C-alpha cells in the first residue's frame, strides 16, 4: 500500500499553527500531522477553530512532513521524551502504532466518555478497530478513484465510465480514446497503493489471516489468483502504451492529466479539490476497475487517523481526547471534506442539508463514499 498523492508530494515548509503560547491554567496539547500545502491550511483552520471555541485547552499543530516523516519523527521522539500528545499516522502504520505500547486506544476513552462509535462509516470503523474497538480516531479517510477529462471523453464519443467496470471494459475505453487522438489513456504512478486497492476491489487478499484481521499476518498471498491478474493489468498499461511511465512521482502524473496528455488518472479522492481547481476542462470521477474474473468488491480505507499518545497524565490525555472528538464532529468533517476531498468519516451525515447541497454542486466529492 502507498500513500495518497498529497502525502508523497513535496510540501512547503510551514510554521506551527497558533504559535503563541497561552497563559494561565490552559492545558497545552502538541499535535503532529502530515498535511502540507492546501491540506495543511485546512488543518490549521480547524485547530484555530477549536482553540477559539473554548479556553481550557490550546492545541499546537506542527507539520512534520510526509506520513513516513511523521511516523519516523514519532518513533524518534519516544527515545528523547519529546513525543506529542496526538499524532496523525497513516493506515499502513496501524499495527506498528499498536505495537509501540505507547498509546491509549480510542475505545478506552470512548467507553469512559460514552462516545458512540456507531456514528462512523462501517468501513472506517472496522479498519481502525481491533477485537476491543476503535484504536484510533478516524479523521482523514480516502480511496483511489478514476478522474477523467470530460472533453476528451465527449470528443471520443464516450459517455461517463460505468459504475462497475472490468479490466477489459476499461481497456475498451482506452482503445477508443487513443484512436480518437489522445496520446495516453491513463496516467498513474508506479506505487503499490493502486495494486493493493484494485486487488481489494477484485476480492483478493494482500496477506494471510484475512489481511491480519483474524490473526497476526505472517505471509504475503498476493502472488496468486487475483493478485496475478491485477499485476498483469497494471504492468500491461505501461507495456502496451496505454499509460506513460513517469515513475513513482505523483506530481508528474498529475501534470500529465491536467495538461490533457492522458484522458484519465488514478489518484486519491483527496485530490478532488486540487484537480477541480487546476484543470482547464471539466473533470469527472468514476470507480476504479476490477479484474475480469471477479465482481466489484469495494475498496479499502486509505488516509490516516488521530492517535493518542499516553502522556501518563490524565489531564493531558483528557484534553487531547477532547480535541480528537472535536475533529470528528459533523461541522469539522464538513469543513475538511469540502476543503480537501477526503470524505467524511461519519456515516450519519447523508441527510445533512449542507452536504447534500455541496454534493449536488460537486458530485466528484461523493464518488469515493459510494465506491466503498
């Protein structure tokens, strides 16, 4: 699995949000995150909103770099005693985060606080749960989707992609697109995240023990069955000239799509806002395809969650938990979703009138939720 686009792309250096330290009896909480650029600006907006909403807790948010950078900084901080109270860590780090033994699992605080975790989307809740309950507070969840250039599709005489399409059906679209004059059908980085997600959508497993859900994963099992079919599809995109070989860089694949060099791109739903604002053409979205021999099985959660590091101090832990709850509230999730493209982690927001109006105007932001 790989990180969504925004986690791999270089981000500008940022100053910690809300640098001024408060005075008095206010509890100070350190929050490390991996959201740079425009995403970081939305994080800072939410942190400022929390700090202004009450006078008991002050959160200092600090951008640590990519997901990998943030995770490695956390591990290093354990050795120096400089760990934050809250860290944002990506889906890949879930088991290793648990293994540190330095966390307070979210379910313990939920029980203490009578917090109802049924508000979360089932796929999100299940992803961040062990046998006891949720181990982290879901925050920024994403999946890969297909973005497409509506002008190129129209010029090629194509309608929007079907909701459920196989590899062969995807390649049929590619043939029509390239015969109509577009250089490449699709662009995507050579990263494992797409393999993992298309494998899941095709009903395959990455590891044994049901991907580590029924027991500790011991062996990779993707080199058989669906895994082979998915790998052959992805490598064939490059070998058969459907996709340019741009390596692992997200910026180059994004640029090829925005320039009209390719009609489609596989990318994170977190890029919805960026593609919509950066493209000179109308952008559409679709589900990722699945293998010819399977039904559509749905994708798995990407992105990251908020993890509470045990400060060995109930006051600090309770203050950190208060901020984590705030970030999961509907108002904050709407701001995050509409400002980025990450979908709301709550499952009780479909009837929210503000979201309904937003999705009516911005249907691309809804695709990832429906794809689950």
